[in-house]
């Protein structure tokens, strides 16, 4: 009941924007009247200098204006007009690699636990708890770090952190309690890594698409391509979950579990380099 009443009191964003636009129009009319000269003629608002902050913001958006009118078929799937942007592509790569890593763990933990330690389903579940609990606990901290320090530095640090903890899984061997404790500890450390790179993709992708939307409102329309953005992000994450087990299983069978994690560590290194080059920067500055 309380939830229903609160929903009635909430003003939808689109409705609020209508009132905001109306008040902005009224404010512009008043401002124009106040700036009339002695002859009663309004000064040319187009020639009036913008505030420094507004001018800098407009200059930044100019970099996202499409140089040529996108084709008609792009208007049907407008998010495709943004895929040339290296920052957006790198943001999607960050999501793909994260989902590949999660899928690799999901597909190999039960097999390794059974082969090395003769674990039953309950014991395997405890290993998944060791892997997932740090992700749950450190997720909010990682999100705060992204808000505080931005997507570039947090993504680079997160994937650099992944390199040694993935590589250390090469030291996991069959055995008793000490080996089980080592494996559970390394799984927990990798869970922290998953949390550290969990939010940057959608934050960065959303920022880029929002700038394209503001710079090309006529092309994107009133609502923008945000639903398409979330759909593509979901597709990329699902692709990682689809191909991750195939990749991990194939690598484990052909080169071994330790080398499989070394390959994942190398992927993290490449992702960290690309994140340093492209995330948190304008396309014009990254080439």
C-alpha cells in the first residue's frame, strides 16, 4: 500500500521535463525583456557570449556531432550510429572480458573441485560462496570508487589486479586441506577482481551515448537510444556467458587449468591497456 501511494506521488521524468522546458522558455522571455536597449529593441541573443561553463560544455558536445547525416536504416537502430566510437567499443570490451572470466570460473570450479578434491555438490557450493561473497561485499565499494575516480583509472587498476590473482591459480594442485584453503583464498581474491570491474562498462557506455544524444537530438528523437544501449550491453554480457565456458573448457582440456588462467590474465592485460588508452576520454583525443 505504501509503495502504491509513493508511486502516485512520483513525478515522471518526461512530465517534469515539460514543466522545466516551460519555465526555461518563460525565463528566456524575461531575460530578453531585461536586455532590451534604450530604443526598445532586443539585443541579438545569438551574438551574446555564453557563460564560460556553457561554452566549454557546448565545445565538448560539438565533438560528438555526426559529421554526415546517418543513413535511414541507422535511424531504425540508432545505437549503431555510435559504434564507431573507440570509447564505447572499449566499454563493451570491459563487459565482455568480465563476463568471460565469470563464466570461466562457473564452468571450471565444479570440475576442478571434483577432480582435485573429490568434492560433492555441497562442497562445490561453498567454493562458489568463496568466489561470490567478495563480489557481493566489495561491489558497493567499487561503485563508489568509479563515482569518485572515474572509469579509466578504476578499470585499469581492476584488470591489472586480475593479472597476478589469475596467474596464481597455476599453483593450485590436488591435495588436502592446505590446497583447498589455497584454492578458496584465490577464488575470493578473484571475486574481489570481479567486483572491481563490474560497473565501469555501463557507466562509460551511458556517458558516451548521452553525449551523442545531446549533440544529435534530431537524429535520436525525444527518448534517445538508452533502451538499445542496455539491450546491447545485455547481449555482450550474455555472449561472454555463452562463449566463456566453451573457451575455458577448450583451454583447460588442451593446455591445462593453469595455462587457461594465464590466457585469461593476458586478456586482462590487453583490456587494461585499451582502457588506459580509450576510457574516460573523448574520441577526438584518442584518434
